[in-house]
């Protein structure tokens, strides 16, 4: 059931119209009514077969202006690489001790996990805990790396992950409603350009079938992906 507030906002949106992205951001700002700084989300309908593993989409994008939220980063590394992670600003750093703690408690206290290649086999005991939450480090998202300082630094600056869901759609937050529209536009363009580069070779026809944007608590507006 939608709230009265939501229905009122929804009545101000033309569901049949495909908005120019700049107009859409202006409308979103006028519609934002929550008591907090809502996120601006992009939702993309992809021309993929979500039932086929080789068409699953997963990647990272460096948003020029960040997403307005600081991610908690855990790094699975030991010795010198563990120290490198701490100096780079990782929130949680550990090796087998951290793995054992997660296995015992099942608690996840981070938003992104990064690991050195040698730690990947050791993560097997907690793969069923991290996997369903999308937290397993992966070469596809550059979160399995020896260049710990660089990756942690990029993530802290706003590098964000995106992936396709079971319905063949991709979602990402590109900033906050308080952002200047020009910054939201640049983040939007960067995401779509990066997404296009992840197109699987086995897909046929149109890859990006539709794009919509919304705030955390507001209705979605269909937008022209060719900003």
C-alpha cells in the first residue's frame, strides 16, 4: 500500500512521458519531501537473459562526484598488505581472525569487501554469508587485488558497484538530492557509459531498454538515456 504522501507525489509525474534528464532532476528536487537527504537512484532495464550466468552484469563505476555516502570497507589481507589497508583508510582489516569472527557470529559490519588474491581460498568458509549479500570480492569489480591502497582510496572517493538482479535490471545510487543538478548529470552519464561497456557478448538486440530515476522515497520518472 502506498502512503497518501507518495500518491500525491506520484500524481505530479507523467508516467507516459520520457523526460529529458535535466528536467527530471529538477522535478525530483521539487518532489523531495522526506526529512532526510534522499538518495537519487538510477534503475535500468537491460536487454539480457537474467537466467543465463554469462549475461549477468557486475561492474564498478567511479562517480565523478561520489554518491554522497561513505562506505564501510573491510579488507581481507595479512602482514604488509594488512598494514597498507589500514593506512589507506579501510574500516576493518583482518585475515583468518576476521574470517573466523564472521563465521562464528554471522555479523557483517561493512558495505564492501576487498581481498588480496591469496585470501580468496580462505574466504570459502564464509562465502555463504558474504555471497547472498553481494559482498564476495571479485576480479570483475577489482576488489580482488594486490594494489590495496589504490582500491581502498577509490572506494572511499565514491567508486561504486552495480550489478544486474534476477529480473535483468541494474540499480545504483548516483548521489543525494542536495547535489547540484550538474553533478548528478555527470554522475548519471558516467554510470551509463560504464554500464554500456559491460554488455555481454552473448546478448542480442538493444542492451539498455529503459532508464528511470527516483529518490529514495519518491516515484520514478522515465528518462532519456541519451543525456
